[in-house]
């Protein structure tokens, strides 16, 4: 990892001096960004070397603007600030700003006005890219994009563009995560960083072959793929590509641990990245508690669960479930029964007797008896499409309530 002290040794940084915040020269850098003094909150993020651009407001506002700037820099965990001073650029560093830089341990690097920024900026970015794996940079981009703060999202889009990813077209987000304990949605299996790196390298070959503009990140013990869709062909191939990925990494699976991949809908703006990311995770969670699990899950294919996930009050889902399936649940709890499990499987098999009996390892007549008992307890008939629709909705509500 490159530090502020490291870049001060570069040839291009000769003549640059630290005029405040010297205690922070050990701060680690991950990127470099240009910012206006009064618009820093829209750009800055963790580990930035902030290059301050020309100051436009009247000099009488300089103290207040610098005060706000350094408080923002502290909040954003900026590593250092680089400034040129002149009457027509930034006239001086106010005493209060210098005190804040010292207090927050944010080094202020004074650059001789005649010195060109371009080579310095290029050297910092180049060193950061060599010192940090691209997945690490991309992981920071994902962290910013899934934030609910507009300033973080703007910074994430800016950084993504610097990684060479198309930020203007349609995109999808795919998430790969490992699950344990039968694939329950709350049983995410931890993956070591070393294993994540190995999996990432395995995926990269396929990834680069399919998508000209893409971003692969390791974030929150998951692999997050951003698929920039430059053509209809790429959209059509997304699911096929996802299955190829999972097939390529099955050798990394261990006993009791399986990989699953969720894919979001197609979105038009990166300001919606958080929603796309959550969709990919929801797709995994919903499919992991269904019969006949498919390791590749598309949010667009989870059916009525899409609508149920948007319900603002889970209590209304519980009331609906209790009204239509509560008696069967209570019967099983009181008698140690398995009728509710039978009903779940019957629904998953599209209400076909032969397939359900095969999955449950029971005789078809045994299944028919159970179905008759379910109809008796619930007061329904499986010949009624309206009542079947209510049952299917309740089975989906069960899954959603496990997630919410």
C-alpha cells in the first residue's frame, strides 16, 4: 500500500512540501481526485489524495469554505490534500484550516505554482493501481455505489469511470456468494480472502471474454460483477455466462458449502446500483429456500416474490398467511404433522401427483390422502384456481418472511 510519505519521494514531487497535518504522512492512498473547494463532498472518498482546483468564490469566504472542506475530508477519510497557492488560484491557507489539518492528521502538500500537476497525478494513480489489486479498488467502488448517500454514489461512479468501465449504458449486477447449512438464506458461508482471490482469477478469463466493459469486485465476502451491457447480444447471454462461471468454480466448493449466483434486472443508470445489488442478493435468498434449487437465480424470474418484497409492512403478509394457511400450520404443530411440507412440495411440483410423490418418496395414494386432509383442514378445493392462487401466494410469503 502506498502512503503519503512514499509519493513525496517521487521525482515528480520534488519541491513539494508538507505545510500542515504532517503527522498523517503515513496515511495510505488508494486514489487521486480533483475537487473544487466547495464541492468536495460530491467527489471525495476513502484514501483519496485530493488535488484542489481553482477557487472561484470571493476570498472573504475562504476561511469558511476551507473549514467545511477539512471537516468533509475528515468525514470522508481523505488521505492528503495537494494545493498550489497564488493570487489567482488559491491565495493562502487560513490558520484555522491549518489547525484542522493538524488535528485531523490530513497532510497538506504545497505545490510550487509553476509545477505541472499532470505527471504528479499520473504517478500517484499508477502507483496506486500497482499497489492495490484492481479487485480492491473495485470493492471500494461497490461500497460507494451501494451507499444511500448521493455523494458516495457520485464518487463511486467517478471511480468506476477511472477503472475504464462504461458508466453510461445499461447494466446488471451479479453476486456470487457461498451458502452453508443447506443453503438457507441466513447461512452465508464465510470465504477467506485467499480463496476469493483464487475464484476471482478463475472467473476473470470468462468475464473478459464476454464483456468488453466490466468490473469485478470482492466486497463483503462476496464476488460482485458489474455487467455493462453494450448490446442486446450481451443481455441474452447473461444467464449462459453466469452458468459458465459457476461451472468453472465448482472445484472450490467444499462439503456443505455451495456457490450461488444472483442476477439483477437491467438498469439504465448507475444511481440505481444499490437497488440492482440488492436485487441480486434477494434472488439468491428467495431461490435458496425453494424446492429444486437452481444455483443461478435471476431476479426477473422469482415471480410474485418481486412484489411481496416491496410490501412496506411485513405484518400484512403475516395476516394474509395466517388467514389462508394458519390452520394447517397450527394442525402440524399440534400433531407433529408434515402436511405443510407436503403442500410446499405439491406447489413446487405444479400440483402434479406423480412428481410430488417421487420427491417425497411416498406412494401416490399416500399423497392423495394427505392432499384430501389439507383440503379438509383448510376448507378449500384444489379444483379452484382462486384458492390455488391464495395457497401459492402464502408459500411465497413464507419465503419472504424468512428474508425480511
